[in-house]
C-alpha cells in the first residue's frame, strides 16, 4: 500500500489456516475464509465465537498463532495494523476526544500524507450528512452521530477492506435500519469490500451478500443469506439463524428423491437434495413460518407432511404474526408462526391442532440436534486469559 | 488530581444529586474556620510584616507597622540571583522529573494493566521514598556523591570526570536532589491519568496508519495532558521554595542558595522579618499567578 | 529496532528507575548497622548495637525527638482527619454557595511552598505574642494536613454508591443509623488512607516545623541540626524502622484488598 494513494478498488481477503490461541483457551481453531473483492460480507455468531478475534486479526491488532492473511493477494500476516490497507469502524467508535470531528476524519489522511486532507474530510462528512458538525468535539454528539463520524473516518481513507465491528449495536431500532441502508448504499457506490461482524442475524441477513455463521472458533456455514436460512447445515445454524423445529429419528426409507424419517411414530418426508445425511439416525427440521395450523385433522396430501394432534400451550401476539407453542406427545414442543391475516388467533390455548407443511420446505442437518440445545447457551467464555480479559470482554459483549 | 491514585473504586457510580441542607454548613465550618485562622490569617500577617520598618528605638528583630514598600525593592535588589536561581532549578528539576517519570508511569499504568497486584507493588515502591525522612534521603545522596564516594572515584578512574571536579555543592547536585525528591509527585498524577487511558484510542490510531511514535505524539500525550499538568504543578511549586537540597549541609554549596535558604536565614538567623516576609510574598505571588492560569483554563472543580 | 528488543526496553527502564529510587533508602538502612562513632559517613564495621541501644546515644536525644514527632503526628492526624472528612462529605454530598472559593481555599495550602506557610505562621505567632512550642507545631501540622485529607476522602466519598444509603433508608434506618452503620464503615478505608497520609506528612515535615518549633525538637529537626556535626547511626535506625513499618502496612493493605477482590469475584 503505497503512501499517498487510495486503493483503486476493494480487494479480496483470504485467511488461510488461521489459528489464534490465548493463554488458557483457543479463540480460533482453524479458519479458512475467502471474501471476494467488492462484496459485503457478514461474520455472524454469538459472543465468544471468535468473530471479533477474526476481525482484529485482519486489522492487524492481533497476531495469529498460525496461518496467513492475504489482502488483494499480498501476504500481510507480518504487517502491523498501520501498514495494512485496512480500516476499522470500532464498536465503541473510539473517536479521539481531544480532536474535532473534522480532525478525527482527517487523521488517517494526514498520516498517509494525502493531498488536501481537509477537503476530503469534509466530503466524507457530507456523505454521512454531518458536515455541519465538523468543528464539534465527539463528546458533543449523539451516539448515532458518533457512529456516522466513525464511519466517515474509516471510509475517507478508501481502504481496500473496511472492517465493521458491531457498529450499529448502540443505536435505536429506527436509526439502525437507516444506517443499514446507508452502509449498503455506500458500499455499493464506492465499491469497497466490507467485512461486518455482528451477533444480530437480522442485520447480517439484510445487509450482506454473503453470511458466515461462526461458532466456537469455526465457521459452521457460509453462503447467501437465503441459502443459510432455508437450508441450514448444522443444528447451531438452524437455531441461531431464526428458529427451527427439529426432529430426530431413524431413516426408514429412502429413494433418489426423498428420505422418510420416523419421528415418534409419525412419518416425515424430506427431499433428498435438502438432506445432508440419508441413512441412520438423522435430525431434520422445518421453519416455524412454513407450518400451517389446522383445527381439524387435514386430509392426507402426498406433497405435505402432517404432524399431530397436539395441544396449544401458548399463544403470543407480536403484531405482524402470532407465535403458537404446540405440544405434540412423544415429540416435544413445536413453534408455529402464523401471519395475522385476520383479527384474533387461529387457535386458543388448549385447542387440539394439527400442523402441516410442504415437503419441499423441510431440511436435513449434517449433525445431531442432541448436540446443540434448543435454546443456545448464551454464556460468555469463562476461561479467558487474564492479559486479554478486559479487552475481550468489551469486544465480546453484546449478545 | 494526583490523589485519585488512592481511591479504590475503579468505576464511579452515578452520583446522587447534591442536597441543600444546613448540615453542610455544620460540616464545613470547623475546618474552613481553622484554615482561615491558620492559613489565610498568617498570609495576611506575612503581607503586613513585609511592609514593616525597623522600630525607632528597638533592638534587632523589633519592627513596627508601616508601609515601607521599599522593603520589596531592597529585597529584589539584594536577592535577584537567588530568585532567578530558584525558578531555574525548579524548572530544570520539573523537566527532568517529567522525563524520568513518564516512561515509568506509562509502564505501570498502561503496560502492567494485566497484573494489578504488580501495579500496586510498583506504586508502593514509587512512594516508598516518602517513608524515609526527606532529610536522610538527601543526605544519603550527599554521601553517595561526595568526593570520596565510590561513584565519584569510579567516574574519575574511568576518565568520565576531571580529576579536580566535584559534584556535591554544584547546581547540578541541587537539581539532582530536587529531581529525586519530587519524582513521586510527578509519577503519581501521570500514573492516574495513564491508568485511565482507553487503549482503544491507540488501536484506532494504529488502524488509521499512525506509526507507534505518531500514536504516542498525537494521541497518548494529548490524552495524558491532565496528568502532565498536575504533575508539573505539584513538582515545580514545592521545588521552587525548597531549601534543604540547596543547603550547604546537604547538596548545596556557596553559590547555590535558593530563595528558601534566604527566607530561612533572614527569618530565623538575621531576624529581618520584613525581608523574609517580602521574599515569601514574592514567591507566593509567582505561584499564585501560575495557579490562576491553571484555574482559569480548567476551573476549580478539578483542583481537588 | 526489532519487536523483541523494543518490548523489553520499557520494563527494563522501569526496573532501573525503581532501583534508582530505592538507592538512598538502602543506603540509610545499611548505614544503620555501621559501627560509627560520631559521624556516620565512613563505614567502620557491621553491628547490631545501634538497633539494640537506639535510645542511649546523646542521652536519648534521638528517641526524645522521635517521641515528639509521634505525639505531634498523632494529635495533628486526629484533628486534620476529623475536620477534613467533614469537609469532604460536605463537598461531595451537599450544595452550598461559595463552592469554588471553598475549593480554592482548600487547594491553596497544597500549592503554597512550605517556606511561605512556615514563615507566615511564625510571623503570626510572633505578632500575637504566642511562644513557639509543641502547641504551635501541632496547630501548624493540622493546618497543612487538612487539604490532603479532604482530597483523599473526597475521592472515596465520590466513589460511594448512593444506592447503598438509599437502601438503608428504605429499610427503615434513621439518618444517624444509616451514617453509623453504612456510610461510615464504607468510608473507613478512605479515612484511614487519609489518616495515614496525614501522619506521614506530619512526621516527615521539617520546613514548617523549623519555623514554628522554638525549643522543641522533632525527629527531622534533630537530623537537620545534627547534619553539620554528624548524624548518629541511631537516626538511621529509627528512620529504617519507620520505613519498614510503613512498607509493611501499605503492602499488607494492598495484598489483602486484592485478595478480597479476588474472593468476591470468584463468588460472583
């Protein structure tokens, strides 16, 4: 990255065999990742999964225990953060309190001796609509404004790769939606490569071209948001991205088209193309919004799975939809989301109901549901090394 | 300011809104009255004394009230070099103390954050010199740097010092003594500020292409300025008025007398109270000017 | 400069700096074992004599001076801590007029050079006609200690969570009870720290004492006066003993509070 020049376009990022060990625990076991240039990539996962560590490794704020990092084809593993063509929008913004907003934004430009830093800084501030506050101090701004300044400060340097560390966490819902759109627009306009780290799956799915779900230092699944959502590979992804109804049972029949699974006496069919395993004990699932609720036993249909009868044990109204919890004997509790097409719930607490869904909507996992609990454990990692304790805790908060 | 180092809580909870109550007066009055009586009144006394004239038919040491402002002229004329010397030595000692203490405070406050017990123990070592009498500390250096000492004889043997040169009794020795004695005063405020430094600012600076030295110059130093100012004030002010280091029985010589020595001599030996008082007022005025500049910029809330 | 060298430079500097700070202390301690005669400048031999017979030299002058210093420090500490704590509580918890003037008045004694404080008090005692003795010393010491007490306790009061006292009132405690059972115990570490600081300042004070002591000799004054003709090793003994005691107290408090913090963190 030569001094005084902007990157001509976004660069691609490649992580090869990355491992990061801290005294006392391993944050990242083995990570291989390739992010194409110009894309908006989201790294999604619960706190403690290693996503922030990954970000810091790319930024150069941490050194990997093993592995290589390549940006635009160049090996930057041994380069310090001030040598890399990477900028970060920090979760805490980290705006320099002793400088004005303008000086903050111009900081990187000045360090690289780029011409006319003031004009360029104003331009960046105009992009985030904060030019009128250029001479204020960061502490005089609201949280949302600080976040936009932090964004401007990073973007003004036209880095080949822009890293965003949960930047929208502190914003209220409306502002967050606004910023999500703005970020996406800026990214497409300027053509930079964005790597966005977040625990908010809705945010990741809205903004990113590609999403990678990370868990315990490994990437569990990577792909387009729809792909991850409709065809999760592991129980963790199925439960982390939205909610799932998962069933475990032996495969009792399989054809080239579909597999049949025995779920506590009821037969559930899953398309073979959507099932990762075709023999033995498998875990299959279906999304709650794909289920239809019936008050009487539905007529058999070769294209649909039917499950029931069950008893409604909870009805939760949430504006757009209503969530039903249905207890099916010997199977467990199912979640059903029904869009509120009419006033009032379809079924009341205590009603006997049946559920059905299109066979095409089911999916089969690669691993076992029994490995992952239904409601994922939300603890922060306990055994954190003392020397990284405080910094990691602040990074890993927010789940 | 400096003494937040002694507070034990790391987070300050949301302060309760201050109440208005007659209890406040009850709590304040005894202490404030005491200070008025034994701090303000003596200063006024000093001012009045500085204008006194020798009594008509009195002995040495007998004065009566007058408005003899010529006292000030006499005193400045007689002791001009001492006044300049005091501020010069104090300034030198302050700068040296800053250069010495900053890296030390940085290490304890920033680098050693992961080991709070180590931090505490190092701080104890920093203030440990306070536990040995100020006079004995200075005397120890006098012995250690006297002509016959191991240090000086070694330096001469290694040709690092001229054979007829000496250390004690020179301005350098006085400045050395002043610096040593005030290092804790400089280190503690620096430590307090550096301990609170949010390292994420340094990371942001590095992320934005600043070399480590640039990070230090453009981010660390400005953000540690409150500590630097506090330490500088806490060092310069007492150093200017010190007279132990410069005393001939300690590290000083015939040409290193500071304003404090002169005040002591005039007051206790010559019994020339007006002269001593005038010098004290001059010293105090310079200090008040410095303090008022500081207060004007930072307000009075931060003082304590 | 490669990373490995740079990483060790600062810790090495810190170590050397701390060693430098310790030099006079070690010197003083070592020479308290010197088998000296009149002056304690040349090393003549190792002996425990001075430690064992510390009060015999010069008809117990050293011990007398030490005793005076202790007495003065104790009285001044009690007075300054009481007055200062009251002020600190008022400053943090209450609104009142002339707040900035009060802060300034409290700050100035810390900013005033000791010569000025000493000369001023002496001038005032002179003009009022009060003879200089133990009382004047105690009055002087109390004065300059108050500000330091205020600063130390204020930091502690500010760090006190008001929710604790509110909880006390919520649980039917009267104002006195809340103060006695909740506020005061929580403030105690700060008050003790302030008392310790005040004691140290008073014990070690020379300049102000010199101006206001008259015939009374305190420990520092004794040293100053003996500096010309030779300080007996017994002075080193007392100074070393005080140092060790102070060090033990401070280290113990640090270690015990760190241990307590660790224990609480484990339980939580």
